[in-house]
C-alpha cells in the first residue's frame, strides 16, 4: 500500500480508503468488522464514515454506521488509524438527524461532532468534513447552477469559526469539504488565510471514469492550494463493475434503492460503461479493476474511497491496487472519455 500526505496536514493516508456507508443497512456488524479487519491487515489505515450513514438515510438506521465503526475501533490502536467523519448539512428532509438541522451553524456542528465522538468511542476525529454545502449549489446528480434556488445560508466564515473551536479543543485534527464546487473551496481557503482559521486539507467529491468533472476547475485548485481529493463512488454505484450490463436487475444499490442514484440515470451512462468494460476485457482486466486502477493513481487523488457489500468485492477492489494501467490503456481511456465525456456528472 502507498501512503500519501493529505493536503497540508501531517496525515499520511493510505491511497485506498475504506468507505463504510453500507454498514448497518446492507452489512451487519459482523460483516463490517470482517471488512475492516481485512482492509487494515492489508495496509488500509484510513476509514471514512458520516453521522447520517448508512445510506440511503432512514430514521430507522441513522447513526448505525458510526456505532459499528466505533465498536471495531475500541479494539484497535487508535493512533494507527485515521478516522474521517462528516456533519450532515441542512435542506435534505432528514428530520431524524438532530431534529432536522436548519443550518451549518455553531450549535449544529457542535452537536454533530459530540454525537459522532460518542458513537465512534474516541476523543477526536482526524478529519471532520462538511458533508455538503449549505448554500445553493447543484448536488448529487444535478449539474446546473440555478440562481432561482437561492436561500439564506450561514456564512462560510461562521462555519469555519465553529470548526476552529473544535480544533482548539482537540476534538478535530483537520477539516475538509465534501460535494463542493470551485467557488466554495476558494472561499474556505481565502477566509481561513485572512482570519487565522483552519485551512481545509481535502475535498471529498465524486470521481470515476464516467464522472471526471473534478478535472475542470477543482484539479487546478487541488494542485495550487494543496487540497487532496478523496474520490468517492469510483465504481459509480456498481455500474463500472459491469454487473448491470449483463443483468439490469442485478442485486446492488441501484436496484435495491430505486430513484436513489439519479446521477446514473442519464442516457450515456450505459454505453459508456459498456465501452469501458470492453476495454477492460481486451486488456485482461475486470471492469472494476480498470475503473479502480484508473482512479487510484490520478495525481490529484490523495485517497480513493472504496465500498463493498461482500468480501469478494472488497478483495477485488483492494487487489486492483496491484494492477496499474499502462500508457496504452490510459490512452484508450482518454479516447473513450472524449466520446462519452462525463455522462454521470
């Protein structure tokens, strides 16, 4: 396993991060702990969770994931594991999270971290992320900014000031963003510099063969401002494993949770996935190996977040690390990218 510095922090994270959003919904605690053991034994030192997990969020399951991860952490050397979690933002109709947070304000951020620390059974988290922006931005499959959707939002400086308190108290080591856009990242960085507030070290955004929007705008920021990408959904909700090509009704998040993954319901997704699967086959790779190996070694990716519901999937996903792509395969990927550019933004 390779380890990379996360932004300007002193965190050295494994190039592969284990995502946990299935724990408590598709995976029970025993299965989750088996995955965590397997990944940790193979050099993964980085775990990502969130207060609202498992996904899709429901009142019946909310917070289960952090509890399951916390039960595992209690038997492990805490200083060898980098734990990331997130505070849920407002405007997502989830009244069961802290009574339905209306804002990313001081009270909600503080309540969220206290709950997360209790469930995780730890005194601190290494990386605390704002799960999505409070302000009006296109998210989760939407891709056009609409000024007509403007609403009031807590100023970014106030959000940073609330996070700064947690850093000073030792409850949070570093802060990061998720599902952010270039304007937002630059505002967080500017205000941190002007007011001596915590500087974000990472941005957790969707990135895969069929969603490379990070490369337009955010990649330059990642380079010039030293902010690492934590790439989520590198297999595009299982689409890039190829399983839905042979059987559109195959078991998985797409079929279990209808309408949840609107990002992948766009017209060019299936032909793009088929093209990448064909390319993988010609080079002796599974579709998942091709998709993951591509993301693993992007220069701006500090770590790639993988998730699995079975041990076989986890083994394949981690095994893809050992299958770097040659220049010829990368050139063919670029040719396909020009033909099917970002079909799932």
